[in-house]
């Protein structure tokens, strides 16, 4: 019998690679004709005798596997060709081969004490994918395969889909080639590349938000590109917006995120909402057309946070850039200081469908942006940071009245009149940067970055 290169030899278990005389048939996902054989232990594991070594994880895996095999426990020895890719905010990212295809291994920092809160985020993600699989296309979200464990580091691992073209940040300075790209083979939605990307991100957010959930950590590094023309864009790290060992008490004292992408109301201690995801999308739209990260010429410190909140600071839109007016208007609506003024994901999709399909010369636009960068000869400020990290804040003691705030014309958010050094502290890993006290006289007396 001929087999494709991805088929296992008959008589061996596809998962544990061990011979057994107890088999059940399975069709090869690659050649569609050769029957593979799985041992009963792998097909139907005996959960009463199974353990990951962590009771919280054990209970979680067993719960997920009760009705249907939605989430797998994947032994680490099933991975091969493990290659380091990058360091993320909550762990190290690896590429590995599993069951004949590449996957991503996210080795979570300090996850020996993995929390129920973290696993509940994962559970929400799985339920969202499963509930939407029959009703709509979930290709706009990365697929989640299961959990594993590295006995050497004693850290748990999230196993997710591998997007072979990397993240949007990696590709942002290169022409993104979507040859023959279309939406469900419908010629009506033939957009420019940037418009397609915005459309797909909005589609992913619509799926998340329709399930009553929020991404909480949307930024350019969490938008991935697949090597396929029909559905190349997908949102990653939904359900992984915090470290694995963070408790509810720590979460209540701060947030995890990338400062330029965090909505201003979140810095004031308000909860994440679907509108805060839309704010992040507005910043991503700016990145798509400027071809650079936001606020890359200044330190990402407490002063930047205050200017975003108090002054309504947003990334500058250079007049030299020929951004379509309707895209510019959409971007500014998305990052509006008032969350209630921001459009929903559904509204963004409608706006893009109904917007003008005027030609946008992206190659010419990219050349112009690159030329401006060469002329400016300015690199990133050493104090920038574009990975998620803990931004802690404590009690805000006094606030400006709404009338004073409206008179300033800066924002309609409730803001502190003064903040002590201990009231708003940000953890930058090894470096703690405290916010200087603001004078009570005027919100415009903010310290300037050097």
C-alpha cells in the first residue's frame, strides 16, 4: 500500500508512535485515502489515570474533553524540529512540527502556578471558536490546538496555529502580496491591500465581540499573515492577554498591554470593552499607512500615557501621506476619546463595503513613506516598547470636573488633578518608572520628554 509522506506506518499509533494491537481507523488528512490507525489509549484517553502534574490543568483538560474532544493534552515528545522564533510579552515563541504540520509553541513564563483565570480565558477562546464554527467563518482567528508541558523549564505551553508569513509588524515595510485575493470569491469586495487588512481584522473582532468577549491586547504584532490568498489575515493571542500566573488581585491593580495601543479610559482603571478593541484597531490603521510604529520617537513612559489621556494625543498624520479621506475619518472615529463615539466592528465592515472603491496606489504610497523616512534619518527612541507588559496603577485621588474638562477641549474623560509617585506606577521589567506629580493649576502643565 502506498502512503503519502505524512501518513504513519500501519501498525503504529499516529500520536504516541507505539505499536498496539488495539486500533480504530482514521482517514489521513493529507491524501484522504490512506487509513491511519490510532490506539484506543490515544483515541479515548483514560482520564481517571491521566495527569499533567498540575491539578488546575488536569481539571481544566478533563472538563474540556467531556462532551467533545475540543482541547487536547499534547505530550511534549510529539513535537519535532523545535525552532526558537521570538520573545513575547508572556513567554517565548517556538515553531515545531506536530502531526506532519507546523504549529506554534508558546512557552509561558512562570506558568508552574498557572491560574484558573488564565485557563478561563483559554476556555472562552475555545468556546468562541466552537460556537462560531457552524455559523460563520472563524478563519479570521488563529486556531488553538491544545496544551503541553516542558519538563525542563517546568512551564506550560499553548499550542496554536502557525502563520507562515509572520506577523503584520514583520511585513509592514514590505509589499504584502495578496494575488487573486477576494472575499468569499465575491468580486464586489475587491479592496486595496490595506483596506482588505482592515476588513479582515474587523471580521475577526466581530466574531469575538458577538460572543460577548473582548481581545484586550490587540496590536500590530497580534495580526498574523498566512500564505494563502483567500483568508490570509488572522487575529492571534485572543484568550492570552495576561501571564499564566497572574491572579485576580494583581489584575485589579493594573493592565497588560502595549502603551500606544491601549485606549485612554483603560489607563484610568475602567474595564476593557469592545470599544477599547476598536481604539486599538484605529492605531493599527495608522500603522498600515504610516509604515511605522506609533510614538516611535519618544519614550513609552508615564508622560506619554498622560498626554494620551489629558491632551488627547494621537499619532500624527503627516500631510504628505495620501491616505484616502474615508479611511482617515474611520481611523479618527476608532480612536475617539469617548468610547461611545467609536464604531462597532459590524459598522466598520459596513463602512468599508459601502465606502468608495477609488484606486489607491499603494506601491507609490510605500515609496513616498520610505523616502520620507530616509530624509528624516530618525530611528526609534531607545525607550520604546512594543511587547505587552504590566502597567500598574493605584488609586486616583482627585478628578477634574466635567465642565473644566470640556472647557479645556482635550477630552471628556474624568481625569486626576494630581497624582503622587505611588499612585500611578508602571513596571518595565527591571525598571520602575514613576509618574511625576502634576500641579493642580492646569492640565497643560505636563512635563515634556527630552
